[in-house]
C-alpha cells in the first residue's frame, strides 16, 4: 500500500494520505540553522546544536506520536481545521504534503478554503520562512479567523524537559507589532533570542500556551481557536508560545499570501538592549524585512532550488529504471547531505540530546557527500582528526558546537582510527587536494601537539599494528563497528552502558572486522604513500598488511566463511562450532572487500555463505542463528529480541559491504539484487509494512526471525545512506574517482543493455555511455574517450571546464 507518490521532475515525494504508518519527515536548512518537519507539520527548529540551541519545543515518544510543531488553525464560521490535518484532525477535502529538497509544502482544503503552507530555510539565513497562501474556492465570501502556533523551547532541550522547578519560572517574551520575541535567559548569560513574525497587521496574539489552549486541552482543541478569541496573553514563566491571530476576508476566488518568519538572533554583549529590559530588535527587523513580500520569498525559494540542482548534478544517471534513477539522482544524495549536517543527532528516532558527532559515523558519512561539497568535507576531516589521540586512537564522539572530544564516552572503539584513512583518501581522490596531508592538525584539540595530517593517518594505521591480540589479529576494545559486540564488557548490572563499561581487561578479544578493515584501508594507506613517493613508508606498511592477511587466512577462516572474532576466553565467535551466531555479515563484508584470500576462492565462498545463511526477502541479516539468550561474554548484541537491531536484524548499513564485495568479484547480478532489497524506492508499494519513509534509507529492517519481518525503523540518520550510494554509484555502476582519473569498471545485472552517466569531476564533465551488447556482468572490453581508444579502465583527468564523451563497452 502506498501513501503518496514520487514526483521526480519536481524532486518531491508527495504524500496524499496524512495517516502515514509513522510520521514521514523532511529536513529544512543547509548550514547552521535547521528544522525537522513531518507530513502533518510536526517537528522543531534549532540553531547548530539540537541539544543546546533548541528554538521550539517537541515531545519525543509522546501519545499520540508527533506532538508539537509549526501549526496553523483556521476557524471558518465555527468550523475549525488545520491545513496539515494535525493537530485538529478535521477531515480534509484535499490534502497533500510535498517533501522536496530542503522544503516542505503542505496543502489542505476544506469547505471551499484552500490553505497552502511552504516551509523552508533560505540559504545563509538563521530563520525558517513559512509562506502561507489562502484561497477561497467557494462561491461565497469567507471570513476566516486564522491562528499560527509554535511553542518555545527554553534553549537547552534536555534541561527544558527535566528542570521544571526552575524553567516554569524563567520564560519571558516581548510583543511588538506583529512580532513575538522569545527572550528567556537573555538578561543573564545568553546573547541570543528568537522571534516569530508575520508580514501583516495582527488582530490579537497569545504567548502563554495554557492561557491560549486551556490547561487540560491538547493542541487539537485550543480554546482561543475554537472560541475564535485570542487572549492577548503575556507569558511570565510556565510555557511561552507564539500565536498570531489574523482576521482574513476572502471574496469568491480570492487569494491572499502571508509570510511568517521564525528566526534566531545573536547580538554582541554591548548591544543587547534597546532600553531597560527591552531587547535590541534591529537585527530581527533586518531579517524580517528580507522576507516581507511574496516576491522576495519566491526569489529565495528559487535560489534554494538552484542550489540543489547544482549539488545533485555532480552525478546523474539515466538507466531506464525510474526507481534506480530517483535513488541515485535525488533521494540517496539528498539523504547523504542530511547525514552530513545532522550526523546522528536529530531525527524522529534520535532526540537531538543524545549523541554528538561520531568519529566513525562522520568519517563514513563523508564518502557519500564528498563529491557534492568537497570543501566542507575537508573541514570535517580536520575537525574529526583534531579529536584523535597521540597514539592514533580517538574519542568516539565529539560535540558539534565545541568540536571537542566527548569525555564521558571516551575512546576505546578500536575500529575508529581506520575510518580516517577512508575519508581522507576518498576526499583526495575526489578533489585532487594533496595539500590536506600537510595541514598541521592537533591531537585532542591541543595545538601544541599538532602534526601533519599525513602523520595522523600513519598513526591511525599503526594504532592497529600496536594493538594486536594473541592471533596477531586486531584487539576489539569496547567494540568495533558493531557497537553491540562488547567482548570485554561482562555486564550484570542493568544500569550499566554496554558501550562504556569494560569489566574485563581487553588484551585478548580480537576482531576480524577490524582485520578486514586494516587490510582494506592499509592498502589505501600504502597506495597513498606510493603516490606521495614515500616508498619506505609504503614498504614498511606493506609488511604489516601482509602479516594481517596471513593471520586472517591462518586463524580467521572458518572453512566456509570468515570468523567474526575471538572472545575474551579466546573462543571463536561466528564459527560453525558456535550454537548461535555462527556467521556474521561484517567480517564477510570487510575481509571480502579487502579481497583476503580471493586467489584461493575465500571471497567467493564467503559470499556464497552469505547468500545461503544471511540473505532473506528483505535484505541480508546481520548474523545467524539469532541469539535467543543473553551471552554475558558478547554483550548488548544478545540483548535484543531475535531479528532486531544487531541481533540478526537487517542492518542496512552493512548490506552494501556485501554488494561491493560481490561487485568486485564480478557478481553484478547478486550485487544489484541486494541493492534493490533495501533501497527505499523499491519498497514504496509495501509502505504499510515498511512503515518508514519510502524516499530514504532506514538503519534497520526487521530480519527473518523478527515478529514482523520487513518493518523498518530509525530512518534518515544512518551510515546506510553513504554506503549504499557508494555501492551503487562506484561499484555497481562502477564510476569511481581515483588519484589519476575516473575509473570505470561496472558490475551490473547481465540483462542490462547499458546506461548513461554524467559525472562532474575536478572541474570537467564526463558524459559516460556504458553499453552491454553481449550481456555480461563485468569486464570492460573497450573504452573510448572522445573517439580515441584508451588502455585500461581509467579516464585520465581532463582539463577544467572541458566536456568529454566516454564510451565503455562491456564484454569478454
Ligand atoms: C549505529 C552507530 C554506528 C554503529 C552501528 C552498528 O548505527 O551509529 O556507529 O557502527 O550502529 O552498531
Ligand atoms: C545502541 C544501538 C546501536 C548504536 C549504539 C550507539 O547500542 O543498538 O545501534 O550504535 O546504541 O550508542
């Protein structure tokens, strides 16, 4: 069952039934200032950090779901409704919510009145604009009472929910003209305030939430709206809000536009006040003026749309499969940019007060957006590397506002450092910017300890070398990529965190996932050294990589697949000898991508084992058989019910590792079959089961052991976005940046006839045409650049500003 449809031309998903199985959301904003918005106008706004600068209040995990948002109410002669269906939930004659590239347009119609609200954050602006269009579609004159509504959050979202003894006494507002200002704590240590304005005279307002709605009413039945009488309330403590009241008369067929602006202002310390206790409103007025006419607002919408067209045009596919095209050209790239902006902080599954930026998560996210905004990728790499420790290990997370490592969580996730080699080498291949390696970058943000960024990579590599276990395999530490495989935790206390508790000393438990990652990114490090002419570094590193390959072949191969780990006691994890958890996806993915033992058929065998034991209708599950009891020596992984999360759920983040490994050994059919299973556009028809948005990936789909296999959870903020993008664009479609050019080596379903890609790369545009006359999966038989045959699969770098035509023919 579907709840809407894709409009690829407009780059929108248009929801036509407001009762989606779960709120289906979108993100507004591209730098600094952001909003989350659901298909019924739920959500909130923040500046930079969803925990420390939350502008509007939102209630997570509430009943009903998705309470609080950017609401409008229409009282049409006593009949009350909302354009987004919620909060009033009066039936609409027409409803649609178009989620587009950084904007959302919600339209509702009832009894001859149409209300369209377009929400967006103009580029370079710390404000959300809400453009409202009201139209009388009836034959009679309409006298409408129109109310806006938002609820202010008292800045620190965590404190806002907890510290009620203080917070219910601190709220302060000012109202001047049609602008409502929120100034809680402004007179003490804050130099910021927020405002909510409308570009028309108002006939009333409210700023005290409970006076406006009535203490015991929900947002669906505010007294002021239902009685058609604003209270003109002034908030003193309790819960400040902002509601404008406008009386609007519309002749038959008449249309009126209004622009609301929800903004954030920072002033300097000496310039905070206009007069005693009256805030300096000049900067707010300047922002309001930028959007006070429809023409100005439309011009900003156009700029936003141009911005996205440019970003997305870096990689454009024409495949003949509309679902594939919309994933590659629009939604997967869009999601990659959202994960770049949000990391794992704010979604409808992440509350914005929990996690900071992850060392591993942000490094992986980067590989999905580096082609769109390489300059910003560079800055991100330096931020991440600056939180590294001198021994090469790293803080697991850092805070976006301070860019400092998170002490509470600390380090000890031994996979972390290697991801820095991945992000940096991908960045250099995309941009050609070798200069980043010479940047002086601190350790633990201490400038006095700075070294070159190249040295950071070297220490990342040697961290693994210096932390090997009894089999010469990497020690796992608190966990590797799988946060829930906690081999040193041994937790008996339900109040302990599996991630941060290490009740045993971690000198034995080893990870085959890190072993694979070390070989894969170790090879990348070696290649980089060679490109730089650092032959001694390359030769030295090669010895360690060779030794790791040998260690995996000797003690990391189970006969049909790669082992997953050795536990604290030195016992195998992910072996046919185990009763449960016999085979895991991560080590197949990483040792497979690294090609360990490929010459002896190990990768092929491992991939066949994945197919046989882990594949199911909805994707590849994380391990099998699922754990059915708590294994104290394995930690959190065995706590989840079977089929969910790391306990045999389909963790969509790691499925592409298998796609890539399959693509590399030429199995294009299988690679693409796996791709389709988890790609959201292909799941649109089962939206009622899948539950989450059909336009973005989710972190997890319930696996075959679950109560409801196929049900998705935790959409948007997941490494799934970047990895699937890389798998499809670079390994299946096969267009991959390299140091000396654009490598083209497809691995596709054999029945495909071919496809076209336009790729902008280092300032030149490559028009690539792949044809597959003999219906193979893999293997380039000839390649022409502007009519000239070239040897090999790498199109040399073209001069900036030029366009070239590349013809690739597959065959034996
Ligand atoms: C979550 C975490 C990520 C981890 C994964 C597997 O997505 O953000 O860091 O690798 O779970 O446990
Ligand atoms: C939990 C989740 C895991 C996530 C981790 C982050 O363990 O199950 O997916 O990576 O929290 O802290």
